[in-house]
C-alpha cells in the first residue's frame, strides 16, 4: 500500500500539464451541466468553493510577488549590457502589439455590429459602483501610505513603490546589496509557494469551469453570442496570426516552437484569469525559450502589470462599439482614435488582475459613453476573461523573445529545444534557472 501510493502520484506528475488541464476542463463542463440541469445545489456550492479557493490562493501571493518581482527585476538590469535600450525596446514593442490588437478589435466590432439584435436595452444596464477616469488613474498611481496598497491589492501602486525602491537600490550600489539578497530570497520563496498552487490548476479548472456552466449555462452566451464570438475571434487572430507573423518576420524564429514552449503559461492563464498569478510560470517558459534570465526577470513582471492585448486592447475596442450600439450612439473617427490611445496608454490600469472592468470604465468615460454599459457586460465577463488573459500572457512571453532576438541575446539552441513544460519535467527546473550568457 505504501509503495503504490507514491507510484500513482509519480505517474500523475508525468501526465502532461496540458492533458491535466484538458481533463479538468472536460470534467468541469460535465459537472457544471449536471449541477445546472438537475439543480444540485450542493454540487454548485462545491464547484464554487473549489474555484474560489484556487483563485484565492493565487491572489494571496500577488501583492508581495509583484513588489519583489519588480524590485529585483529592475536591479537585475544592471547585469545586462544596454539595459536602458532593452527597457525602451520592450516598452516600444508593448505599444506596437497593443496598437495592432486594438486595430483588430475595432475592425471586428465595425464589421459584426455586436450590439445589434441582442434584445438588450439601456434599461438592462446599471452603473458600476467604481469607475475609472484619467484623474483617478494618474492620482491613483502614488499611494498615500505603504500599507493600504497591499491590503486593498492596488497593483498599480505596488508597482510604483517597487520601482522607486529598485531605482533607489541601484543608486545606493553595494550598500543596498543585503536588501537585494533578502529580496531575491523572498521572491524565490514566493515563487516556490505559488508553484505549488499552480500544480493545483487542474483541480481549480474543474471548479472554475463547472461554476461558470452551472451559474450561466448557455442561455447567457446566446444573448451575447456575437459579442462573445468577437472577443474570442479577435484574441485568436492576435495570438495565432499576429504573434506568429511577428515571430517569423521580426524575430526570425519558429512560431511553432514558441507555442510549444509558452503553452503551459497560456493554458494556466486561460484557467486562472490572472496574468500576475501566472507570472512565475510565464517567466520560466520565457527563460526556457532562450531569453536571458536577467532580462526575462525584468520584462515578464513588467509585462504582467502593463502588457494587456486581450483586456486592454481587443476587449475595450469591441465593448465600446457594443455599448454605443445598445445606447444608439454614433461613434466617429476621433472616437476610434481615442480608443486606440486609451488602449496603449491606459493598459496599466488593468494591473494584471482578474477582469478588465477598470479598463472598460476608463474607455467609456473617455468617450463619454454611458457607464450603465458596464453593467451589461459584467455577467458575461468571466467567460470572456479566460481568452483575454490567455492572449495577455502570450504577448507577455512574446515581446521578450522578439527583443532578445533583435538584440542578439536569444539563445537559439534553447529556443529550438523549447518543447517540454517545466511542470512536466520538474527535475529540469534547476537547469532551466541557470543564467543564460548575455551577449555584449
């Protein structure tokens, strides 16, 4: 008995992570359908508790993880030649891919008219309790104290404090080394603990998907059929057409190899709906794709809090058109340009957390559209957020690969061999974490 139990667990660990997630997805759909069709209240409650517990465990480490990841990533840039150039190129490619994504969202929205024929009216909407505005966004960056951002999980303010601490540590030089050593140790501890949570993703998938099916069924999706399809098609075009094209033409790298390496992070993002919660895995697969560790430790945390092609580009573009059509408001060329501007500049407002309500309210308020439109989309948001977050994370892994390739830093051999999930082969974690030599 004592021998067979560890053996069974070992066999489970050898099952590919994507297969575990897929099995959880199928089981979640079946249990959700059963709970809804038979009105089994205890099963609905169980699915909800399992899903909420998984998300709660992910969020538990978010605040300290973001702080120490940003702090360490900034100080790690001192180990990389041309750090300022790498940082600026990373930001530039974030903006380029966001512009492409928002353009695709606008085209899809204009072609399909997602707000037409839904049967929804202005009366179906309700103003959200909290809305985003440019004043709130700009003034909200600077915290009033050092405790509240952590207790209220204000990721944007946590990023601000971490950036200030990181820059100050760079200015202090050797005097700050003990603090940096402690920060690196704490970061590794948090990542290890979060790695255990990530291993629970298949179980979390059962709860999250099951809860969605049991709560919403297919009726809700039917009302928002065009809008839902628009979001999924838009994200798919960005992820499976735009990104591979950029890889092949700009990075001169195989798109297939990229998805082989990045897929564990993308599928976890789809389930968890949290870019920050997926961040440790995103960084690991990015390093596995041949991106130098010193640069990846900056680019991935930076991207997890600012790089949101799904939540901050495709979604608000299509959602703005949807809301305008529901309320019978005509949008002009200037409005579409404003949407693009908000998507590129305001994407940090989403801050890598589950959902994109803040970004949507920021877009609607900039365009002068009714805030009641947010209420129309809240019910369908969890279903949309899965694909949006998967697109976010794919972009967060893509940009470091492109920049590394353009700067001659990408380990091509590691990239070409990037096919095994670090979850599938835990014994290779130590090898994968070894620093990749950085070219001059």
